[in-house]
């Protein structure tokens, strides 16, 4: 296999990954998750500026910025898109894999450099406020962070080639300590001093790795790392849609599924019982709980009327988007067609579950607002709007959508 072929292989795998990811990202977008992040960014920026106005210039800013920058520098994964079969089919071409891995390193650095720049820009107002005229130039600080990020990425890559797991662990610990020292020096001593320290520590790190036995290509380590990276992506997508690559996790949750015993079993409640069990025992229930908890935390942290109302309804809409996918759970099971129950009853069951979940979530948000709100009129309007949204979505929008699907079938 030629170098050109390995480069083409890497680009083919990268494009295939993002083509698949784009399918799931559409569902993430429909859940208004982007709007929630935008809200957090806007509100966080406002309070960040207010905090800087009241913060004394003697504030120990380095104990906030240095740990954050250390984390950003030290966490340096390399996306290789390796697969289980590569240890067999690509092993003969091991000598020609340099182009493949160079593409991986460049791609990984581009993403991580962007996040590093964002963190550097976000921390700059705090740094400039506390240092005043002694603050180093922003361009020099960002250039130092990018150089440190590149060194950390290369260090993580070469440490992954070490033969023994213990050696890899020691190399990772040493790299974390070096990143911490560089981050602290950058914000306390300045970019020039940190750059000198970076060169010295990079030389020490290279010398420390030299005696250890290394693989030319650490196939097992690369495949394991790529499996973890892909798994993190799929777990995130699993918050919004069922991911085929992940086995459907069904948990007993006896403390929750006991609620179904309250239903009197009858033919007209067959779908209600089935979908309640499905909801309470699968990841949909866990996602609804996490969204509710996140909404409560946001409402307690930001009880002002506008942020509270936006967080209230965004969490409710994200939960509604998750509930709308519940009808897909048993859609293609053949044995359901053998049960003598009208398919139209499925619509009523799903609508009742959606209304109940959204109303319970709304009640939890209402309690949080009652404990933290300072202005009762906006809080009361938000509470009324939340209850109205739960009834409107479940009773009208979801019912209409499900009836159209049933008619199409």
C-alpha cells in the first residue's frame, strides 16, 4: 500500500464518520440543545462581566486560569479512526502508515488548537483585569498556548507507543505536571519565560522516553483509544436518539416501574402499560431526569425572570423532543400486530405519557422557582406557560404528529 493510499484511507474514514455524525446531529439540533448552550453562553458572559467589575485586582486569578489551561493542554487525544480489523489488514502496511498518522495529528491539532484559543480568549479578561499594565500581549500568550498544545499532543502520541502500560502511565503523569508548570508560568511569569520552560521540559520529556521500549505502531492502544472516542460520541447522541451502535440498555428500576402496577390491566390500557414500562426502564427516563436536574440547577443559579423563563422552556422542549421518539421503540416488532388491540390506542397512550412527564417536570421547575424567584409575577407567568406548553404539546402537537404517522402506515 502506498503513502497516497493510506492518506486517502484516512480521509475516507474521516468523511464516513462525519457523514454518520451529521445524521445524529440533526436530532441534537431538533432538541434545541444548541439554544440551551447559547443561553448558558449569554448568561455566563453577562455574569462574567459583572463579576470582573466587582473583582479586586489582587484576586489570585492564576488558581483559576492555570488549572483550566492545564486541563486543556494535557488532554490531547489523537483521532485515528482505527478499527478492529486494522491489526490484521493494515499490519503488512505498517511501514507506509506515516501519511495516515500525520493526517491524524494535523486533524487532532486543528480541533484542539481551536478550543485552546477559545479558552485563552475567555480567560484573557480576567488575566488583564488582575495584571493591569503588567499583562503580557494577548498574541504572545495565545502563541505560547498553541506551542504548548502542539508539544503536548506530540508527547501524548509518542507516549502511546510505549510497550508497557506502566510506562505509559508514568509518561502521562509527567506530561500533566509539565503542562501545569507551563500554564502557571504563562500567566505568572509571562509567555517568554514559559516558552523557555517549554523548551527545557520538552527536552527532558524526550530524554525520559528514549530508554523505554516502543512500538513503531501501537495497534492495540490506538484501536482502544479510538473505540473510546467513538463511544463518547455515541453516548452523547444517545441523549437525543436511540443509537444502533450502542446496545439498548434496559434497567429494572423497580422503584420507578412499580408505578405501572397502579394501572388496572385492561385491553384499552395495553399500549399505556407497554410504553410506560419502556419509558421507565430505558435511557429515555434517565435523560428526562438529567434534563430536569439541569433545569433546576439553572433556575436556582439564575433566578432572574428572563434567564429563568428561557431555561424553563428550553429544558421542557428538549424533554418533549426526547419523548417524541418513544413511539419508535416497538414500531417494528411483529408480535405487536398479533395482539387484538386497535393501533389507534397507541396515540392516546403516548400522549398521556408525554403530558404526565412534562407536567411533572413543570411541577419540579415550579418548586425551584417558588424557592428562588424574587419577582412573583414573572414567575407565575412562567409557571402558567409551562403547564400550558405541557398540555399543548401532548394534547395537540404530539397527537397530530402521531395521527399523521398512523395514517401513513
